[in-house]
C-alpha cells in the first residue's frame, strides 16, 4: 500500500512512522512543506524538532515538492496539517482518486466549520474522513499501544485506514459517525484547558473529575445538536480522547491551563509550548456554534472568557461553582 502523509509535524511524523513499521510493508512518504527540513530529516532519520531521539523506520521516505503530484500516486492520503491549513489541502486534493483522511481536530477559525463541512464545500466528490482518538504522538511513534477511530461515510476510506494502521500496537475501530468523532476531537481540547487550570490551581481530584464529567455532557449536547450519535461520545473519540487530553502530562492544551494558573499570559503560555494547542483557537468557534444552536456550554464559555482576558483563573472557577443546581442529565 502506498501512503502519503502531508505534514511533518509531531502527529504526521508519528503516524508515518507507525505505518512504515507496519507488517503490511507499506510504502510511506512523509511530505514536508519546507525542502530543507525534508532533506535534513531524510538525512538524519528523525524529526529532531518534534520527536527527537526516535529513529525513522528504514522504509519511511521524507520528501518535499509538489504535494498534489505526490498524492496522485498514493493509495491513501493523510492530511497532517493544523486545522488552519485543512481547507487548502482539501481544495488541492479535491479530485483525488485515493481515499483522504485528516488528523487535525477543531473548528475552522473563520467559518466555525468542522472538517467534514469544509470538505463538503470545497471537495464534495472526495472520498474522505477523519482519523482520530486518544493518542499522543510521542507514544505512537515509540510503538506504545493505542487505539483510534477511522470515521467516514465511505467504506473505502474506513477500510484503507484500517489496512494502513491497524496492527499489534495500534488498534483501529471503524465508525460512520464523522460528526461525533469530529465534535469530540474539537471540544476535548477546550475542556483540557479547563482541567489544566483546575490542576494548576490545585483544586483537587474531585474537581478534576467533576470538570471532565460535566465537560463530557457539554460535548455530547453540542454533538447531538449537530447530528452526531450519542454513543460516539462514550467511545474513543469522545470520553477516551477527553480523559487523555485532560489528564495526560503530554497534553499541550492541558499545559496551557497549567501555565495560565501560574499567572502566565496567554501569549507566554502559547509561546512556551513550541507546538500548536488547538484548544486555544477552537474555544471561540466551539462557543459560537453552541450559541447559534442554543446549546449551553458553561465550561467552554468560561475557558473563552479566560483566554480573552475577561476572567482571571480563580474567577472562572468561581463562576462555574455559582451556577444554579440542576438535574444531572440536563
């Protein structure tokens, strides 16, 4: 199987490494936009910036140049860019004969659209989907066990993702609920900022558990309003990804919350990461979509107010605790 991964950040590199080490002996090309970066990684056989110390499988090739021409030779194309670049990539691949899947999680900043909604606009004939779930790049690149979801309305996309990645260290489950998988991936990043804030303020494990549980309720409400299935949010791309991102030491979004709790400004927090924290950019669009649908998301609202500088860390927690009592399922 010929696989092309477009984007040589941490996650794109990790999945390219995983697929290149697959027992199916796939031919994998990792595309980097910067030619010098591609040449350097191909020469030293690792991604020093994002996954230092992890050596590429011998079969993994790092390339640059014409991404569209490269994708035309593939049996599967993986888009591993940040959310901000997804529209451009889908436009470029609109006529691709190979299945296409994206890894980015979130809503498009300018439009508030999810990945499948962007695809419907710019590439309506494309067989595409999303590959998501609770997975840190560092652990996947190291071959540690993980599980992910291949979500698409097209059976060919789901089957291609399973064939490309399912193996002893990475279990892949198929789903037709693209909306649910994408909402889970987008909202959990925002909620992870809240739990990082909770941990940074040393509010305790009870508070963290409450935030995660009520955050899952918010995520589910938004997903159902957008047409998702409720059971998706109890699976890998809902509860699974939320727990990982909200509690894991490798979580960039949780780290943002921790730094804000220390008194850092948002700019200082983001600059210290060295990676993209999608929750910072998704918070506004999550809240905007929720408001437009009449969906109540108080935790997400507080995160946005915190990021906008309208609330201090302690005030955000106080606002949540002061809400009126209600029935749990509401």
